[in-house]
């Protein structure tokens, strides 16, 4: 499964515009796995990885990723207080490796 995912990521990079080629998705994922912590008992790492990939594939920036996280947290975690604050904290903690 992991090899398939890596292959899909590599194929995605080959079809991306040149300005996105500097983005290292592997470093971004490693940073998400290391730095993103549980939020009120909920682990948002899967959402962060999905939003990072969506942001990359659409050629967007940190603001898009933050909006993606807010939207998905609101949908998946019903009683989460301040999803905007948590999304901002997540994006700020991974921004340097995921840009």
C-alpha cells in the first residue's frame, strides 16, 4: 500500500507544473506525523495529510490548506471548539516543510 502511494505521488509530481516541483511531499508528511498533535482527543493527522495533498494538487498555498482543515474538522468532529484556531496552529507548525 505504501509503495502504491509513493508511486502515485511520484506520478503526480511528473504531471505538476514546474513551480510546484520544489515541494517535497515526503518531508511534509513526515513533519505532519511528527508535529501534529491530538486536538481535544481527536487525531487530525489524516486530515492534515489529505489537505496537504489537495493543496499541492491544486497548486494552492497555506491559506487553502487552513480552510481545508477547518472544513474537514467541522465535518468530522462535531463538538470541536475553535476549529479555525486548531487549523491555524497545525498549518503554522508544518508550513516550512509543506510549502
